[in-house]
């Protein structure tokens, strides 16, 4: 459905970035301890991890401090990202001091890259650039230290590790820009969707009003022609004019505020109205529900319509709003719920019309789902002073429910206006 709870994230995305950072760092830190200290001596050896590297209590204390710092940094990565990133770098440097290393192994620096990527994705660019500079500065410090001491025992790994830092920052910064752009588009689209829905309601009200005014004109003309010869028919025609006028006025009062606001928003954007006036034709209504159900069933999703209560004519704006709610809900069920059927219940009560559309689908939204269909339905119901709810059902699926108040006496008015 359009505004339902999101689908569960993949397992890899559900793991928090702090845990990824800790896993990467501890895997790189524990592996040499197991291989070169805990395991029996072998012919292979490592210059970076000498077997007696952790024999002194001071080295063991430093390595323990490094473990604590990285653990703390990983735990607070979401809340205090910059400080946590600094702790991860500090723990990485202290671990090299414990092993008496003159460079940081690339696998050990992978955790720093992960923390930097998250920082660049969630923090402003200035903060992420400062963090990237800190990482590159740490690598440059090791390289400068070896150059000063004249140690040229091997190929420098700092350029390769610096490249991973740059890649991590680029990935994180691109993610931040994409998210900011998406948020901006969603905000803009939401505003445009509300305006578009108001204008659509305005056009539909135009159709309804034009139809009612056409009836008034025809009945008034007929009454004028027969008022002298057939007073009874003239009286009946004028009663029809009265009822149609009341119905039209009632709908206008309910919609005037929203339509005026939509017109103001349209003027502010500088866009002119280009739609042509509609002809004198009745708007869509609940009489079209069965046709909608048949069309949707033919498309592959069975729609079951249940009519409850005594069916009676409704005011045009209420009839139209109820049909649009059913139409939008059924469309959402077809597009987003993956259900093979949905149920539509229309309950004619004494003073209101209850509309419910439910399905047994997954009740989730897709990655392209925006939820603006529910915004339009909610606004329609609010303009008619009704109640609207939509959300996942406890037993699975999705439920859209609306209650539209029906003013007293509209049944007789609708019958008279339909003649």
C-alpha cells in the first residue's frame, strides 16, 4: 500500500555501522594474535607481528587500551560520529605501538575507512573532509617517520591505504548527496501532490456544480413556461430547483476553503489554468464501483464488493469522494500489496457512509512508493469533515477505512435532484 510500514531491510543493511567497524577492526587485530602468539611456532614469521611483540606488560596494556578505544568508538558511532571516528584512529595507532610497528597494516585501517564512510554519509561535507584529512594525516605521519629514521625495509603501503581512504569518503559523500537530493524531491513532490489533488477536486466539483446548475436552469425554464397553464408542474419544477440549489450550496461550502487555497498556490507558482470547462455530465460515483471491481478482477486481482445497509442516493461530493477512495485503495492493492484479492465494504448507515478496503498482501511499500495517494484520500475525507485511517492490519495486509458524514435529508434531495 502507499503509506504502509517499510519492507524489512536486507540483513547486511540491518547491521549498524558501529558493529561493522568493530568487526573489521577486531578481526584484523585478533588474527595476528592467534597466528603468531597463540598457535605453536611455525617456519613462517612476520616482521610486522613478531612472536615476542606482546611479551612485555606494557605492550599488552597498550593493546588492551586499543581494544577499549575502538570498542567505545564503535558503540558511539551513531550518536557522536566525529568523536567516535577519532577513537577508532587512536585505537588503531596504539595497536601499532603495542606491536612496535612503523606502519599501519591495510587490514587494520579498514575499520577506519568504514567509520569514515559512515561519517561522510551522515555529516556535513566540511566535517567529513576534516575527518578524511585526519586519516590521511595519520598515514603521512607514519611515512614521514620512516623517512626520518631512514627505514626503507619495504614498499610503502601508505599510498594504497590512502587510496582506500579517498574511496571511502567518496562513497559516503555520494550517499549523503543522494539522500539529500531524494529528501528534496520528496518534499517538493509532496507539495505538488497536495496542490494537484486540490485542483483535481476543484475540477470534479466544477463538473458537479455545472451539472446541478444545468438542472436548475432546465427546471426553472420549464416552470416559467407552464406556470400559468400547469401550476402543479411548475411547483414541482421549482421544488427540484430548490433541492438542487441546496445540494450545490452544501458541496460548495465544504470545498470552498480548499479550492481557494489551491487557486492561491497556483497563482504563486505562476502557472495558469489550462483545463477546459467540463460539460454537463454527472461525475463518477459509487454506481461505478461494480464496474471498477470487474475491471480489476479481469486484471488479475479479485475485488469483492459488499453492500451493507439500505443503498440510497448520496450528495454528489460524498458519492464522488467515496468512489475515489475505493478506486485509489484498490489501485494501491494491485500495485503494492502483492495480494491476489481485496475486499470492499460499503456500509450505508443512518447518518454516515462507511468505506473499507482491505487486502491480505504484504502491507509494505516499494522503493518507488511515495504514499501520496493516501494524502489525497485523507484530504478528501477531511474536506467532508469525516474520519480516515490507513495502515497495516494486525493479521497481515492493509486496511483503508473512511467514514463520511451524510447530512440529514439528503436522500429526498438527491431523489428530487435526479429527476
